[in-house]
C-alpha cells in the first residue's frame, strides 16, 4: 500500500471549502472560496507547506455537484483524492461532540489517516459519462414530476370520484404530453452519446443482454461504476447497491436474521428491484429458481434479493468477458 504522511480533510459547502491539514500532532485549518480564485489560493498554500505530493492525500465526503471544483483541481494537479460516503465518516466519529465546518474537516482528515485500509482513490469521470450522468439525473427529475402529477388523478379514481379524476387529467393533459416528449428526447440523446463512445457502446450492449436489465438500470450502472472502471467485483458491487446479505450473529445468544445493510446506493437498489421483477417473468432459469424457493417457504423479498445478486453476477461476468449474455436452452 502506498504510504501517505500528509492528510487533508475537506468539508465542502456551496460557497466555501474548509480544509484541515493533519500531520503527526499538527493540525492547520484554512477556508477557501469554492471557485477558481479559491483554488488558486489553495495551490499557494500547498506550495507554502512544501509537502511531497506523492505522500499527500485529500479526503472529503461525497456532496455531489459542490465537490466539482475541488475534485477537478486535485485531478489536474495529480493529487490523490478519496471521496468517501458521508455515513462511513460519521459512524467512525460517532462519539465526537460538536459540529461545524472546521471540526468536520479535521474529523475527515483524521478518518483518512486512521482508515487507509478502506482507501479507494477517486478517479475523475470522463466527459462522456459526465454528460450521461447529468442527463440521467434530469430524466429522474422528470419522472418524479410526472408521478406527482399523476398520483392525485389515480387517488380520486380509486375512491370513486371519477368526475374529479377526469377533470384533473384533462387539465394537465398537455403537461403530461410534454413530459413524455421530453423523456423520449432525453433517452434518445443518452443513447446517441453512448453510441459515440465505442467502449460505452459495447458495455451498454453486453449489460442489456442480461435478461431483466433495461435502459435505466444499464445507464445507472455505467454512471455509478464510472464505466466499470471501479466495482468490477460482483460482491463489492452488490454491497454498493445494498443487495448483499450479511450475517448478524454473535456467540450463542445473538442470532439475528441475515439481511442487507441500510447503507447503499438507493437509486441502483430500486433499479435492481424492478429488474428482478422483470427477470423472474422473462428468464426461464430465474423464474424456476424463484418459484422453487417460494415453494420451499422462503420469503418472496428474500428470494428477489437473491435474484438481484444473480443479475449483478451476470452483469459483471459479461462486462469482464466483453461478451453478450447467452441464455441457456433446454
């Protein structure tokens, strides 16, 4: 494992970044604006510290778009960066008291120094995947908007107030039609961008060859694995998606049920749930597996979770082999 002696904890907000430098018993805090001017000042501070870049590690919580400026700065200057899940850092310092940006940045620096065995270096997403990521996010927001518009119509229909249901449907008919049109245009644009990149085109082709994996799940898998540059292991990917089962037991007195962990990528977990429902209908092997386990008395959701793991195993296999999935024939 690479040796690091200089640890920088970064607490990112919309307008500022608080950074605490930790080395041995020394802790120095600075705050910079979250823009190009702030990054210029940060560079000067790093030069003044005169640290060896090869032994320097920056660590921060994943805060979405607000991280963009500093992660791009670190990538351009080839400084190792660790973007960690916020819950991991929070759980590691659960006994600490007090909270502000300065304290948080120090906690993050100390977390990095003490947990190098967990280190997974951040890699910048290529421009093509970055575009797909934002288009996919926009699609999600449109789908959520569509659902919010349709829900009251369905609720009135369910309680028998058909007149109100029809009135609402008629009133927002043009809005729903516009959203449908925008969704189709978005999906078309995403496919166009995917097809312009030979690697992504091939990955999308082999991923969607797995029965049950459709457009949405495939795109989100590509985005959240950085085009499978990370998470090429089926078990690790299952953990990330929140579908890997873990045993909960201790000694002879604690015998908890085997269950998944709450820390997960909720979007991918939801996608895989829908994929599993589709797979047990369309894939003969998975359908037979599901029916057999349910007949044995297994909980349906538990069996579906096993199907999700099987789907991820198939996805990882076709990605690693760069070959389309071949369904078994009788």
